[in-house]
C-alpha cells in the first residue's frame, strides 16, 4: 500500500546497495555507531527563530488595509477602478495571485493593463501565465505569451518558465516542460533556484534521477548545460500546446545566444524547498547517505527544515528499513520545535505497515488522538489495511466505529478490504451486515464491486457473490463489464456452469458486449470443467466478433483435449492456432508432447519436440520429462538416459519428476545399480518423494532383494513422506512379502492415527496376510463375506481381527469398544471378532456379557462363536461349559480338530495341562 499525503513520499522503489550512513569525516557524529535512542540523534543546531511580534511583521499598506476593512472578501478580490489605480505594483501582483479562477485573473490583468501610465510588468504576466497553465487554457496562454513578447516586448522571466513547466508536467507533458530549458537557453535566461528546483523535480518524478542530479550539480557550478538531457524540440507535435514557444528555436540561436547570455557563477541553494526536492530525489534513488548529507547541509547553511523536510526524511529512511533513523528524526523534529502534523504520523504508520509491524502502526495511530490531531483518510486507510490483512477483526471493527463516530462514512476503497477479512475468517453474517450498512450509503464504482465479488469467488461462495452482483444500485448505477467477468470467474470456481447462460443473457440485455477477458474467462472455465466442445464454440464466437484469441486461450482448450487423449482435436486446434498467426509457446508444445508420451507414440512426441526447437523455443524440464516418459513406454533406456543427462546441464538439474521417470524405467528393466544411483542422489539433495521410495521398494521386491526392500519401507514409514494410500499400501506389500504380520498391523495403526482410513487395496492385503498364518479359515471367509456385502462394522471388525491376530491386543480392544457402543448396530461377524478379542485379552466377563447381548439381539451363535466361547470357558476353568458348547456343535470337521489341537498347545504353554487334556477328550 502506498501513502499519498499532501507531501509526496520521498522513497520509491527498493534499491539494493544503499550505503550506510557516514561515521567518519565532517559528519562523524551525525549518528551513533550502534542503535541508539531516538532522542540521541546529534545534528548541528540552528539559532532559534526570533519570536513573532508586530516589529517582525511586514508593514501592511494603508490602502490595502483600509480597503479590506471597508469591503467584504469578494470586494477585496475585485476592487473598484479607483482602488485598483491607487495600488502599488506589488499590491496588484498580490491581488492577481489571489484570484480563484483563470477568467477573473485574466479580466483583472486586463483592467490593470488598461490603467493610465501602466508600464508592462513581467511579474504580472508570470502570475497570469501560471493561472492559465494550471487551468490548462492553452489557447489563452498562447495569446498572453505572444502579447507579452511581441506587443509589450518583454523577455520571459524565470517565474514565467517555472509556471509553464510546472503546469505542463502536472498535465502529463513532462517532455514539453523540459524543452522549455532550450527556450530559456536560447533567450539567455539562466535558471534561478526556483526554476532549477522545478526542473529537477520534473526529472525526479519522471524517474530520471541521474539527469536530475546532473542538472542540479551543473547549476551549483554555475553552468547551464542541458545537452546531456538529449532534448529534441523537433519531436514535439506541430499541434502541441507549446509549439508556439518552440517554433522559433533553431540551432543558430541555440548556439549563439545561449552561451553568451548565461553568466556562469557558482551557486549554493538557499531555499528549503530546494533541499526538500534533493532529499526526495536521493531517497527515490536509494542514496540514503547523500540524503542525510543534504539534510546536514541544510543545518550547516542555516536553512531551517520544515515539516515537509522531516516527513520526507522519515519516509526515505523508514521505507528502506532504517527505523532507528526514522524514529530519531521524529524525536529531533520535536526538539527543533517542528510540530508533527497528521502527515508525519501517516508516514510513520506507512513505514511500520511496510515492515508488517502491526504494533508500530497502532502505536502511531493512537498517538494521533493523544496529540489533538484528527485522523484523515490516509490514516484510516493504512491502519485498516494492516488490520484486515492480519485478520484482526475486533481491532478493525473498532477503527470502523471511530470512522463512523467522526461523522464520516467508510470510503468505498475500504469495502473490499474489510469484506475480504470477514470472508476469509468465515464471518459471512458480519460481512453481510457490513455490506448492507455501507454499500447503499456510498456511490461505489464497478471496480470496487468487482473486488467484493472476487473475494467471495475465491472462496467458491457463488451465491454471496451473486447477491452482491444483483444488489440494487443507486441512481444511474450501471454494471460494468468487469463485474460480469468476475461473476464468470465465481461460477467457474464453484463449477456452477448452469448459471453462466442467464448471466450472458443479462449481459446482452444490459447492452454490454463481451470483451476479450470475458471470452478468456468463459473458455478457461469450460475447459477446466471438462467441456472442450463448449469452449471451442466460444472460441469460434470470439473470433467472429473480431477479437484475437491469445496463446493462453488456445492452450486452455488444448489442455483439455490432451488430458482426454483427444489427439486429433488437439492437433486441429494447434494447426488453427498457427494459421491465425498465434505462435504456440512451450506450454502448448509440452501438452502435445505429453499427450503422445502417455499413449506411447514416441515418433509423434519427437515430431512436436523438433517443431518446438525449430521455432526457437528451448525445451524445459516438463517437456524433457515427457520425452523421457515416452521413451520409457517403449523401454528405450539409452535415449531416455541421454535426455536425463541433458537436464543435468540445465539450471537446477533434473527435477524429482524426471528422476522418478528414470527410476521407473530402470525398475521395469531391472537395472538396480542405475536406479540406486539416481535414488541415492535424490536422497542426498532432499528431493526424494514417496514415488521414489515406492519405485525402489518394488524394484528390490521384484529382484527378490527383500531385505533391501524392507529397509526402504522402514525409511519411508519413519519419514513424513508417507501420507496417502499408495505409499501405505506399498510399504504393507513389502512387509507381506517378508511375512511380517506384526509390522503390517502396526502400519494400519499408523494409518488410523494419520486419519488415512484403509481403502480396498489395504483390505485385500489384510486378507492375504491373515490367510498366510495358521488360523481357522472359517473366520477369514466370514470376514470376507461381511466386507463384500458391505455390512455394518465389517471394516472395523477386520482391523480388530488383524490387531488381535498380530498380538496387538490393546489396539484390538479399543476398536471393539468403539463398534460395540449401544447406539450402534452390529452383525454376527463383528460379535465373533469381539469374542476373539476378549478371549485373547482374557476379558471373559465381557465375552459372556456380549454373548447374552447377542441372544437378546436375535442373532444365533455359529460355529465360530462357539469356538471363541469355548476358549473363554477354558481360560476361566469352566470345563462343564466347554462340554455343553461341544455338545451344541453339530459337526466335527478337520479344521475344528486342528483348532482344538492348537488350543491344547496354547493351554499347555500357560500351565493349564488338565484343562487341555479335558478339551481334547471332549
């Protein structure tokens, strides 16, 4: 945000290499070597100004005072003929200067000129020329100038040139204003300090800092040299405003009259305005040391700094990050008796805002009220901007209330800033109230409305954006094309393509024709939404209206075709693009090459690669990666290797995507050494991603190098790269290949902790893992059937079963406790898993309670239920219960016998030999 106080800021664009302040020499004590308190800035002191008294004031002419006392203000500005005739020349000049309109100034000048005995006065002409120049009355100015030169035979003076130059520069005619230097040289008029300062300021505002300094240095040396400015009056239009001045210039006059008419006398500036201009100039150029030396020179030569001087110095050093100097200048300003004004505080607030220091901004904002000043538009703009950007809602609302209490309203330029703060924080109700409160009271431009719509559009809040778009405008309010364009963006981001038709109809009814931005937005929207036909139709309409599509417009549609592998349509659009004299860029070629690379059409990919290089476009990383991908499809590893080596000579070298493409190619071909070299290089440079690790894991697995594969899997699991299903499943596949059921279960637990719930691939691997261990097949088949049928709690039951089988009993118990909540409904499969988990954990009482709940729910026990229940009876030593359950079993197959034998072994290991023997006997 830029500050625009009445005194223009002195600091411009950031400049590198700004020197430090001098610490030796004549100004060695200017600043301390270390950061010091603000009040310790040592500067040369001036004698205090003499107090104002009646003796210090200039005498007021009796005629003027008597006239002012007898007549009101209007009469004083337009005196009678007698009064005007009785005035001195100086009083007449002052009266001319006070005129508020150029026509009245001209009429008064004519009256003065018609007085008896009037002698032509160049100062009177200068004042009138200034009035006419500021009003840009060029024809009147020309007549006045010619009357001065031809009729009254007066030579133009510095005030006349200064008035013209200043007015031309402010009218945007900087070149014409500088050409007045040629006229002055031809007339032998050397610039005085005021005119020199004006031309230096014009050069500074035009960004010609070195020329401005050269002009000033030449003036100080007494030279009037303007050749370095390369001024050429012949370039000025013959119909320009100042052509009547420049028409009589010729090289003869310039060579003869100029040098002889100018006296070369060294000068030193004496006006504070000159020093202010030079300080601002050095600040714009980033020459902080020179700016400070110019400030010190003022004090040395007894030129008293004014409020503008200090404001400019504070702005220069503050915006270049020298806050200690800025605050020291502020303290020195107070010491010297220069009272800070509202612009001073605005400058300090702007400086702190540029550094992102909210506390500093608020500090000086609150000082405004404590010093008896009133915040202005700039103050509110700076503080609101920084508060809204930092999302400090309460503080911003306090400032808004202060603005309302001051009797003013929130300006339109503040509306988008405040609205965006509310929208980004999700306070849509507050945003609506603020909009309703302030929008209707202001005459808001279309640009501001569009900014508000865009704030909603960025959050995909198309309904709220639509509300702002259709909000009732004031008298004469009319929507601009920019609002329609932003609404197209809002619909596109929200994927509400159905709303676009009515918007375009509304646009047509309003008499507004779509512009290039409208078509580009529509084409981008439909292309991104996967509607290339609609986008292509809009492209045709755009060309029919006489608008020329850009390369980006074509590339948006080509991108959609290429992603959908519609090769013929993409090539047709490419040919149409070339026929329309729109040169494809690297993005277009990259899309075509990648499309053919994905489909394995290497020859076509290489064809468009050659066309791209023939057109002078150097392939980037993306294009070369696509070509590597194309060669990988056909296993041409040498050609791909050559492209990969070529990328090594580019800035940054091969990126991760290109390296992964080469890894994939080497993995397919089983080239372990080559793949490992690339992978190790990626890890050294911290460029390896989850794809790199997965590729290496599969390569080692395919080459039966399981230990290396497990090592990579552990490294990936312990990194921050494992975050999606692909990486988790790849690691699990490695553990399965090694038969590490426990590690598979721990990986699933980590997935749950990272809120990545297992997908279908994960569950398939879980089933494969548990089938490879000695476990009752009926249990696995039951879980597979429940998962396939999509039964309630099936997925959680499978995870609990995996944890229990892998010996992670606490984790399994936590899963069971979750899906056995009273408010949830579960099926027999989940009951059986819970029985298994409770039996494994020794929670027999919970198992028996669950068995009762199962009966109450109307579910009949199956063989798996009785198996786990018999285990619970065995753990608790209830042999009678075991006999009863065995009597209920309607069959005794081999699998069940194996399971009983396994249970016997388990009991023997725990010392329950009698119970084991009884179980076998039963």
